[in-house]
């Protein structure tokens, strides 16, 4: 089983261990690759639903995941949005958290030392208001071998000044990804929004900027209104919608993404059953993110891994990637 | 690959029973598969595959018997989820139960403990009263309900040994508490109203009184104002819409005078003096 190294290990020891672990992982029929990353299975905890990897440790060994994406970090601490932050709605979940996080300094001091125990691939999610925020984060975190890849959050719908402002404009996406590409050699996963007219345009822009994989997709922009006050429920008016009702929408986005690029795609959005995971892979996803499901059934990866393994066996395939459509 | 690390546990259990208490309230009893350390004021979340809602719903632990491992939850059937949880057909199937979650009441020795509950906010007070009585403490409860039909019988709210008053208005539970407090203060009992508390009690508890409350915001706000005026230490159990219950989603933030806190992992019980009551 792939074991992640602690931040204090020497680089050569880490490399040797990585080579052996990678060999072990590749022997598994659920293993998958995202550029230079090798995952023991295609299940990835989605950013913002798994805190910094420790939240569910008493109910699920984090080592079961193919990878865990940490909560987005910004250069400065963010308290998050005031007022109501979540609301269950039409079988899904509206959220307006607002990138609440402790900021880069505290992330380095308090979070990074804990990441070596997660026993899985660790993806740091980077977020900001201007492009220099992303390059600053990448440059500072390059030194930590426990962070195996970066996810660029270009699609948070819940902050006014950033996120979506980058994520809806192909020109800005290409420029920003290009700048971060120059700042790091770690694999770059670019998380895009579904709230655009042309998925293919933003995907190709991320690819042109130097992305190693596309994460499709972030939440769908939604809202709710309080009938008693006549006003929007959330102080930011709009909020990100996730959970089972968005699955068909996300599946379409993933299918369009896979058609637009040869880069590996991490499909996510409303995935809540084994069948959903299978459909994401059939739509072209190399790996599948689980988000809201972590809130409702935090031990779901146990059953999903077993189900996927059985699926691959029943299909007579050597590896789950053989079942992916291209 | 379920994990043995310290912290909340996740089980899928068919309830032992669901008792109908009155027109609106039910008590669900579940036998946990193992001994857990659970404190008054902590909560669990419940989810049923048979109930078409997304998020698990939080419930304060109403009763907990470590010997039998029986945990009891007080459920007020007021929405789709809570009404269906109490349906006998649903309750024949396993529930996902996650807990114990959050931080409960800080129980310290005092001359007298006052519990104030409104509606389903009385739920954690039975467990709290039992814990206090086990430690030979003096306990009074003031409970308020929406109307006479809603009002739970006293023996359902607190264990024997509690001085209890019930009213049919959650807000007037605060008035009941004030009357209880006044009757105690005017007693010819020199030990009440003076500093005579155990060594490990909070030194600010100079009058030997502790107040704990759970209920509607308007009730808690009124009680907090009264306690602040009188210098009485008050712990309140607060409620917010919750997602994960474990600090991961950050959905249940609550503004305090020292910044926002997550009620699931840093609450749900807070010292009333830190809460921004007007936020």
C-alpha cells in the first residue's frame, strides 16, 4: 500500500519508498494515474469536504482514499462568510462557506506536520483573489514532499473577488495556470466551474496553460429565498449547489471535458452511489471525487472500493482504466 | 477499513424502540454495540436510507446508560425527517448513527444547578440532571412548551430527585427559573447565596449557582440577559443547520465575541457571555 512520507524524511529515502510503493499500487486493478501521480484507487476526497484530512479519522482510515484534497488555503486567513452557510434544498446542498481557512502561515505550521500520517496521496487546494496569490502559495509549498500535487481552485462561487472571476474566462485561466506552472514542478490539477457556456473552452485553456489534469466540476451556482423575509437566504445571495441532484449535470460536464482534452479528468459532482462512480468513469473520468457524500455517509469509500473491484473483475478487465471511455 | 482511532463512531443500528410520548414527541432508544464515553450536552446525528432527506439530523443525547449501552434521543416530529424517523415502518430499518459529537456542558460542583429548557431543548437536560444527581448535586428544572398538549410529563424530562416546574410557553420558562431562583434565595438557608462551593468550581461562581439551558433562541437570549445582569454563570446549547457534524464542512459557524466558532466541533454548548446574541 502506498504510504506517504513524513515531511522530515530525506528526499532520497522518500524517492526509494515512492518507487516501491508505486510498484505495489500498480499491481492493484483499481490503481490509476493522473499525469505523474499514481493513486491506489480512483476515489478522491473533494476539497472543502474533508477539512485537512483528519476530520473523519475515527470512522474511516484516510488511507483508503486514492487521494485526499485538502480544504482550499489562501495566503491570508479567511474567517468565511457570515450568516447562514448551508441549507438543504431539493435533495441537494447549498453552501456559502466562503473559503474559510487559517491562511498559509498557520497551514505551514499546524497542518503540514500532520499530513504525513494520512497514508494516501495529498493534494493541496490553492485559492486566491489575484494570480500572484496562487504563485505565492505554490512557491511556498513546493518544499513539502508530503504535498503530492496542487489543485488550483479557479471556481469557488462563494467569494466575490476571486475564484469564479478567473474560472469563467479562458484567457485568464490560461495565463494563471501558466504562471503557476512556472512556479512549481508538482502536478497541477485545475478545478473548473460548470457555470460557463462552453466547458471545452475553459478546459482547453487550462491545458494550454500547462495543467496535468482537469477537475470537473465545482458546485453549480444556485440560490434560495426565505419566504418569511422575502430575501435571499445567503448573505452572498448566490451559493454553490451540490449533492445527488447535480449528478446528471456534472456527468454531462465530465463527458464534455473528456471530449475536449486528452488530459486525465477527475470527475465529480453529486456522486453518491457505486453506479454514479461507474458512470463517471464511463464518461471519461480517470478518477472520481466524492464531496457532499462525505457529510452524509462518511464511510462510503469502503463499499465503493469493494464495488469497483468487483466491477472490474466482472468485466474481466486488468485495470479499472481499461473500462474508461476515451 | 473502519478505523479504531479515538473520536466519534459510526454505526448502523435498528432502534430498540421508538416510544410515542405525546402528540409531537417521541423517544428513540438504540443499543450501541460498544461502550462509549458520552457527556451531557453532546449530540449524535441520525440518517435513515428510508427517509428522503440528504443530511443527517443532529439530536442531543437525552439519556445514556453505559451499563446497557442504551442511548435515548428525544425527537420532536416537526419536519419531514423527524416525522419519518418516528414512523414505525421506518424504525424497523437500520439508522446510521454518528457520535458522540461536540462538547457538552461543563459540569462543576455548585450549591444549586438550574436547568432551563424550551421545547425539544429539554432533551439534553435529562442526561445532565442524571449526571448532577449522581454526584449528589441539587437540581431544579424549568421547562417550557408550546402548549398543554406538547408539554411532556415531568418524569419524561428529568430523573426523580429534580425539582421541576413546567410551563406552556418556552419563553416563560425563563420566568419559571427566576421564580425558582427567588424561592431558593429567600429560604432561610445561609449556604445559598454565599460562596461555599467546592475547590475546583469556577471562582466566578460566587453565589454557588450554575445555569444550563437549551431551547429557542429568543428564550436563550432572554435568559442570557438576565444571567448577565445577575452575574450568574450560564452555559447554553445552541442550534444551527449542520452538514457533517465533525468540523469538516464548516457550515454551522456561530459568531462569538472572539470570532466565529463551529457549533458541531467547538459547541454546541458555549458560555453565554461569549455569544453575540444580536448577530
